[in-house]
C-alpha cells in the first residue's frame, strides 16, 4: 500500500451553445432518458439535460472501456442512479443547476456531487431558518448583503446535497447534519449516524455557482477538476 489518498475526478459540463440538443449525444441515451428529455418544454432545459446525461455516459464509458450506449442504470431506494448490468466498476454522480452540470467519478468510494447557482433574489434568510441548524442559519444571516447571504446559503446547500447523494438517502436527512465546515462529518442527529462515515469538500465552480463533493469513508481524498466539451475533449477547468 502506498498510503496515497484517493482521487475523485470531476468534470464541469457547461451549456456550450444555443440550439437543439446534439443528436450524437441524444443517440446514446436510453429510452427513459430520451423520454425525460422530451418532457422538457424549454429547448434550453432539454439541451442541458441531454448534454449532462450524454456527458455522464461518455465519461463512464471512457473509464470502463465500453460504448456509452451500453451503460445501464438502476435506481437506489431513494432514486439515486447506480451502474448496473454488465458494466460496473465505478461510482458516479451527476448534478446540474442553471447552465452548468457537474459529473463526479470515483473508483470505489460512494460519491455525491452538487452544484448550486447563487441566486441573490432567493430568500437566503428565511430558507436557512427553516431548513438549517441554528448556527448555520446564523452564519447565512451574518452575510453583509443579499449577494453574500446567497453565496453562503448555496455553499451550505451544496455540501448537504453532496453528502446525501453520496449516501443515497433523502435530503431531509442531510439538512440536519452540521456542515458549517467541510471535512469529515462529525456530528448530526443520532438517527443519522451514517453521516459520520463521509468526507465533504468544497470544489471549484464557475462564477455565480458553488459546488461540493462527498465521498464515503473518512480517508482523505484529492479532487481533479476538468472541463468536458462535446465531442469529449477535456481541458483544465478554471478555478
């Protein structure tokens, strides 16, 4: 054993250009994904869905050495997609918000990722009072202006979503887990003892967004962030 920390790979998938969803990406989706894409009334939302889910398939396929259309999914008890069928051997998670999607790949540790758009018009005082622990609500409330409060809210929400998605549970579980600081989760409701077995880290995101990733286990990990662009070229993402 080398003792080197694990690396979780992240890819930003930005909405690259207006217009219809790329036919090449649409063609690798399974019938359920194509049906979900078609259900969007907005062409922008439909294109972003196809970009995000097509990117996931290409990235997982590249890791496993198979064709992207051969990837199969099953859903966990609370709806988290997991690899199924012949081709497994990686842990993957997807999040999208606004014009940005974020894909996370881990070799073996359960992974959750979340990206949140910062919305200064959001009720960033009332929502923390309703959903967060008192000290977290106070942290958000102490922001100097609406923009700062929105940034603090998005940061905490991304951490909580990432943690819950790694576990495959309900968001209501994660909202009561203390995540004022990223790192190893050390507290929470006694019924949510599972949360003590994860590490959470903030990760770079485009301007106007906040993002976080969570991995199972308490061991340290490194984060690699790239930008995914069709037809699959990647480049270092700006931090």
